[in-house]
């Protein structure tokens, strides 16, 4: 069962949302339950079970001591990296993109007296669909952590890692991006295992992403990028290619 | 006078050493960090001594020019090196010329000084040539390292970046260089007992020239700061005007609002429910249109509490509004500091917004989205825009790449160049579903 958590300091709104959620769950017979409807951040955090994937409805304009909607969302993300965050806002002008990129927030609901019920049930339906889809095809993810900023990158998207020109910086290449983070190729090599091949001192390439190898000029291509190939890398690559005919 | 093969070889080795010394000084005066990358482009420069030797043979054939032979050769070498620098450093011509002249001043001064030294200590010139050249080269490298330590190159780079006056600076440096060359030739005419004074004179002269360059660079830096300050004041005024406009709009809105309310109460009295709903909707839409958007933008801008950054973004927002590019700015929390030299950060921001604007304007519905978030001792910047052109991942980070064709995108490599000095900055780039995204996280180092 998936737990739903709700936090809003306006009693009327909170009750409205809770009712809408419970009605939808009952009608559609979802495997969900409103575990907690809190007026403050601390109350909500106390109720959250660590390590379980939940769905959270949070007020953006929440004022509870140090907490606001963003900070509460961040704390929840830390405890529940794969949970679903939905924000409730009084104004349509919230910094929504910021919530999306930094908290991977799923959606937001505007507090309009007549609209809030239908909005909540529509939103819950979308969440339910997504959770079902995720359960059917879980993707293995590479978690890139730079202190507190965390990005999840599907492992199958990674083309290769490359040392950047600045010391200790690594570039991660995917078909549609290049990211820079602090790390070491040696560490990554041991962590990622044999799906990735250390073709060169400065390159760690996904084995199934190699498109072409130029043995003569010590180069190989992954996702249209040129990577270097060392003598030791060649030996490794030959061995792997020999194994799979 | 006949030239033997031995003379030619000596001449070649001598010029070669001079070129290598010049290259060392060039690295120092341009404050180059990626030394190996530049040295990889060294081989073509080695053609220059060969050309010089061949030319000197040719010049011997014209007796009228004997007097000027040295100067003509020096000038030709200077030009060859300038073109080499232009290629190896990707400089513009005048920048390359200025840098070459500066390096040549140091190199010629060193030649003069070392010639005096050799004559004093080794009067019969019997010392092996190789040893003399090796000593010469090691002195060049030592002086270059000293220049690196003294951060001379940092100041000189500042002058080179001053595009509006680079020509005057280059010509001034060329004159100084010519003076140095003349002094160098004068050595032959100085009597031995005065050589020590001459030595002193040259040393003082080269130090004075270096100080002159630093003085100019500092003055330029001060001027630039004043200009930036004026710019900030101008932008601030623009911001205040915006606030003033909001105030005026509020007053006007209040007036309309009263009228609408009067209408509402009448509609309520007569029980016109449809009309009531319509008027209410108009009230809401009117607020959003006239005030809501403006207030929203000013709150976001108010959170940008670094004047330089605010001024730049205000400028870019104005330009975007003018160009019809829809712009969204989100600054959730106040941004008070970024752990980078603030001008470097502003330059990065400028490059990224300019690129975004340019790429977006090729699309049917251009928009640019700028997010800034200050949290937990780090500042996060994200700029995204739609794009229409083809992206080539393998080439994107090369010098001069752009979606508009080679040679246009000096920006992105400049951006990378700035970030090289900041290990606490992590850039990310992505391009998916027609949206190009540049992200930059700057951690606090303290």
C-alpha cells in the first residue's frame, strides 16, 4: 500500500483535499491510504516512514518556523528519493520550474474553491498511472550525488565517463547531455562493474554503447563521440569481444 | 664576403634558440595555463628560423641593404611569429601582434644582456656554441617563470582583452620593441669600459617597460570598474521606473476596480448571475494582465541581490522583451553571493543568456527560461531554450562551434575557459526534445 501525506496550515483547504483524496481512493479502489494530514512540517515529518515510497501533497506557502514548502520538499526527498511530490499553491505564479528541477515535483494544484476537488482527483489518477507503469518496468539508475544535489540518471542512458580538464572533475555523457561532477574514474570503475570498460586512463565507456573501434588509430566511438583507446584498453576490449562472438 | 655552411648552421641554431625563448616569453605574457596545449602547436614555428636563415642569405646578395639587414629580418620574424600566435592562441591580429611585441621586448633585452655577459667573461668567443645557447634558453625559462610568479601575464591579458584600444597598445608596444632592437644593435658600438653602464641601462629600460604595461592595465581595470558602476546605476534606475509604473498602475487599477464593483453590486441587485460571473472574470484577468505579471517579475528580480548580476539580467530581459522572446525568470530565494570573481560569473551568465537568446530566436515560439537558486552554500543556475538547428555532440565544446556554423560560437569555449579557474564550479549541458539546457552549480569554497 502507498501512503499519502498531506501538509497544509489552512484547516479548510486541508480538509477539502483530504476528502477529495479519500473519495477518489474509495471510488477507484486504489491501493493507497491518507496516512497523515498535518498542519505543520514537523508533524508531517514525524509521521513519514523512512525508506518507504510515498505520495506527498504540500503547501508551497507553508509557514512553520524555519520550514517552507521548498525546504520541506527537500527534506522529504532526502528521506524518500523516489516519492511523489505535489504542491498546493494559492498563487499561480509560484517558481514552479524551480520546484520541478530541484525536487522533481510531479504537479501542482491551485487553491480555487470550486476547482480543488476535481484537480486533486485528476492528479491522484495520474500519479497512480505512473506508479503502476514504474512498477512494471523498473529502470536501473545511476545516482549522481554531489553533496546534496542528487540526480538520477537511467544507467542505460550513460554513454561514457571522461576526465575533465579540471582536476577531480568527471564528465558524464549521455545521448542528450554532458554533466560535470566531482569524482574519480577508478572509483566509478569498481562501482559500475563490467558493464563499463576502462578503455583509456581518461575514459570509462559503456560496453553496449560502443559503435565502432579504430584499432589502428587507437580510437572508438560511443554515441557519436570520439573516445581514446590505450594499449591496455585494447586488450580488455579484445577479450570482451572475443567472449561474445 | 662568403658564407660558409658552418656560419649558416650557427645562424640557424642561434635564431632557433631565439624563437624558443620568444615562445617561453609568450606563454608568460599571456598567462597561459594550458601550456602543453600551446606547445603542441609549436612545430610550425620551427619553420620560421629556417625562413630567416634563407632570407639572410638572400639579403647578403643586396649590398645596399647590409645596414638594415638585421632590422628587416627582425620585422619579418616578428610578423611570422604574430601569425603563429594568431593561429595557436586563436587571437585576433592586433592581440597577437601586441603579445608578440611584448614577448619580443623581453627576448631582445635578454639577448642584449647575455651578449654583454658573454663578452665580459669569454672575450675570445671560444666557448662552445651549444653551451651558450643552453644557458641562454635556461635564462629565458627562468625569467618566464618569474613573470608567471609576478602575475605579469594576468595584467597583460587584461590589456589584450581591451578590444577598443588594442591597436594603440599594439603600436605602442611595437615602438618599444623597435627601441629595444636598436639598443641591441648599439652593443657593437659601445666601448668595453662603458659596457657595464649599458648593461644597467638596458635592465632599467626593460623593467620600466614592464611597469608601464602594468600601469596601463591597472588604469584600464579602474576605468572598467567605474563604467560598470555607472551601468549598474542606470539599470537600478530602470528597476525603480518599473516599480513606479507598478505604483501608477495600482492607482489606475483601483479606479477601474471601483467602477467594476459598482457594476457588480448593480448586477447582484438585479440578480444577473451570468453578468456577475463575467464581470468577476474580467476583474481577475485585468489584475493578472496589468499588475500580476509585473509584480511577479519584480519579486524575482528583487531576490537577485548582487548588483552586477541584477544589472546584467535586467539588461538581457529588456532585450528579450524587445526581440519578442518570452522570458521566464525564477529566483526563489535571495541570491547574495557567488563564490567566483563576480565579473567572471557575470561573463558566464552573459554568454549563456546570449547563446540561449540567439538559439531561441530561430524557433517559431522563442522562449528563454532562467532559474537561479541559492541554497546551502551553493548557487545553482539553469538556463534553457528551444533550438531548431542540428547539434553535434562530438564537436560542441570545440573552439568556435555553434549551431549556426563554425566560427560563430566563440562564447561556449570562452565559458569553459573561465570555468577552468574554478574547481568549485560544475557545468552541465543537455539537449533533449528540442530544448537546450545549460546548468552551472557553484559551490561555496569557504
